[in-house]
């Protein structure tokens, strides 16, 4: 384990107060154009408040997200399009990309990075020196696709199916029925291998095994054997 990872885990354990990231501010030049774009993604419109003169704020929340985005008039002094490297975590990157394409959104091809983080391609994390296609082993954290809103704010899909150890604590939750279905499929495939190792006999306690596998997977722990 790297020193950076050790420091990260130590910092996480040092705080006892929940501090939940709630809002990310997106700088835009045309508020109505941005509203139309994010609505087209299928994101939930939470608020559109306009005081009729010098202030307007719009809030959208992606499906399954605990964090929302806001934009509007006199919301931020940042230059429109300057927000880059905004991550959307998905369990099936191909499905997420195809959904956005079906909404008329231009999305890059799926790519991976082979651990190379420097180059001329895109000026934000994991967007540089893109290697075409998903990670060959479909490992978590390794596959990406990118898109931009009309102002050029840059978004990345990142495929994560298993979290690193120490990254998830508390109750096991899934953001959507699709995420839960994908987790059940992974548990089913792993359980099939488990039954092979135990002589091919039907495991009558398979619900317990599935539950243990899914809890451990989401917590980034070693799965049952």
C-alpha cells in the first residue's frame, strides 16, 4: 500500500462528524440553455428560483446521487466552462454512455489510462493519454468516457463496481434498481464459482452467501470464498 493511501485512510478515521458534499457549482453563460441540457440528461430538477432581476439559481440532481449541481445568474465568479473533471460514477459505463447518446449528447468513446496521467489530451485528472476501449479486465476505477455541457464544463463517467478498502462504511445501499441488479449478477457469478469449489452441490444457504458477498464487495473487503 502506498504512503498516499495510508495518509488518506488515516485522515478519514480522524473525523467523527458527518460532512456530506451537497452542491457543486457549475459556471454557465446561458442559464436556459444549460437548464435544457441538464434536463435532457434525465436529471431531476429540484429548483428554479428567479428574483426577477439579478439572481437566478437552478438545481439538478443526477439519478441516485447524493450531491446536486447548481448554476444560474450571479451564482459564481468562475468563467463559464471552467469546471473540469466532474465525476459521475456508474456501475455499467457502456449502458451509461448509450443512454446519454440516446438523448443526443455527444460522449467520447470509452477509454482507459493504463496508469499514465500526463499528456496533451484533456487537461484534467484521468483524461490524459487516453487508451481506446475499456479496461481489458473491467477493473473498477479503470474505465472512463467524457462529455461536455454547452459551455464546455467537462464531465467524466467512471466505472466502479467494487470500492477500494475503507472507502465505504455503514449500511449497504444501491443508488438504483439497475445498480442492485448488477450487484446481484456479480454475486451470482461469484456464487457459481463457489459451488464449483464445493463439489457442484446446490448451496441451500445461497441467500446468506449473496448477502455477505454484496456487503463485502461494497465495502471493498475480501469477498467470501
